[in-house]
């Protein structure tokens, strides 16, 4: 229906304006839910009880702090400039403190073209401790990131399940030859 020009300025809000406002509100709710979910996921993976610190699953019993690595630049610099650009924040191993810290600095992890994944990996490695991670691996001299930049299975598992195990199953699995137990190979 046509609306007289005089009513466009003085009349009630048009339905198009209402739709735009509703879309903006819906988008804001989606972004808020996404951010809350991301913060909860990061907390779950960084909390010492979730990543095996102090519970006997790994060799590390520190567990009194969480280390969060942030970059002072918009993106990670080259290897030569990396140490000067990174800052490590040490927090108590308490979920409310971690959640508040991550909430106030979420942009560092979500910036388009940024280094959020790398910063999270650094944070997880420093929180867990490299010795604890190496102790869980089948071959402790294997790199966590290969020369082509791909993550090892140990690093993927550390990020997903909190343990740097070399295989995707939980626990130990014995592989035996043709019924001969002398050829058995135990995977962990």
C-alpha cells in the first residue's frame, strides 16, 4: 500500500525499519551466543582439571596457574620479531578469573586475519608444560608442528581432549601379529 509522503516523516515507523531493527537484534544475539560459547570452550580446554594437570593423567602437577599468550600487534610478526610481540599473562587456575580475562580480550582470539589459534596453542602449551606434553607422546622427539606447518596428531589431541596422546583412541591398545604374542606392539 502506498503511504503519503507526509506520513513517512511524522507517522509510525515503517515495517521495513522494524524488520531492520529485528534483524540487527537477532544478529547481536547470535554474536553474543557465539562469543559466550567460544569463551566457555577456551576455558574448558585451558582449565587444569580439564587438561590433565594434577590429576595423575600427566606428569605435571603444577596446575595452580593458567598462562594466556597475547600478541601486542594485530597479527603475528616473523619469527625474529615474535618474542618482542608476545606477552604472557599468568592467571590463577579459577574459571571465573579465566572467563573474565578472556571476555575482556576476546578480540585477540577472533580478529579476522589475526593469530587467535596460534595464541591459543601457545597458551595451552605453556599452561600444560612442554615436559608434560612430551611425556604423553609415543615419541617425545617428534615435532608438534611439522616442516610444512601441519599439526601432529599429538597436538590435535591435546587441543581436543586435553592429552597429547599419539593415537585417537583412549588408553592403550595392543596390536598382535598372527596370534604370536612376541610380535605384539602396544600403542598408547
